[in-house]
C-alpha cells in the first residue's frame, strides 16, 4: 500500500528495501504495537518524513511488510495437474525458507486480536492465492482421473500446506524435498 510518487527525485530502491527489512525485523521482534515509524526510520538509516513519503502510517507500513513476504511468485498454471501441484508446494517451501518467515507469520498471527487487518491482508495476499492454485490443480487431477473422485479437496489442500507448519513445529526445520514427499503421500507418482 505505497503512496504515490510525488514530484522531485526518484526514490532510492535500496532505501525502500532497507525500510521494509527494518520494519519486518521490528514486527517480528517487537510485534505490531512495538513497531514505530521512528524506530523503523532510524534502523533503516533514514528520516520519518522520508518514510512517510512511502507509507502514510504504521498500518500502511505493516501492510507493505506483509506484501513483501512472498519473495518468489507463484508458478505459472500450466503443465500436468500433478506437476502444477508440486510446483506450488515447492514454491511454498522456498518461501518458507526465507529467513525468519515462519517467525514473522507467528507475529502476524499473534497480532490478530489487536490488528486483524494485518492477518487478513496476509490471508488475501498470500494464503488464499496459494490455496486456490493448489485447489485448482487437485480438481484438475480428479478430472483427469489421476486422483480419486471422492477426495475432499479442502482437506487435502489444508493437509498439504499444513504439513509444512507441522513439520517445522515438530522438528524445527522443513527438510529439503518436503514438497515432493508431502504430495507423494496423497498423489503417488505413476
């Protein structure tokens, strides 16, 4: 939710990155309530007016942090249904390997009562598109006769995506290749 570019010299993309990195760090470490424009500006090596030219308030800055969490876009939706499902899960795995991604998600979830808009934005921008793409791949797999027709797609999507979080909570690390292993449990390679 960046504000529009006004007159004057162009914005420095390196400063934009520094601001988002500082805001993400503070959100993760201090929570939304502890993240201030002043402390983010100081940590990013800029001024509050410079930060305000980019983000009108803390809510806009928090929204920008959420928007920055997906570092790798979802893959194109072509190829076989199974290959698409695996590509979506591999993309998820790569995004979860981003430093502190799960910790940041934990902070966003912890803020749900005080700042429900932050979690809602996370859901709309990251969770729902991934679930929709995976749901579509599984539905196409049923249509192609590659998956059982009676499969509960919503449960399957939740199990596949949830397996990453469960593995992380159970062991602290998501092993390389987990996307392929999780999908093979539901949809064996023929």
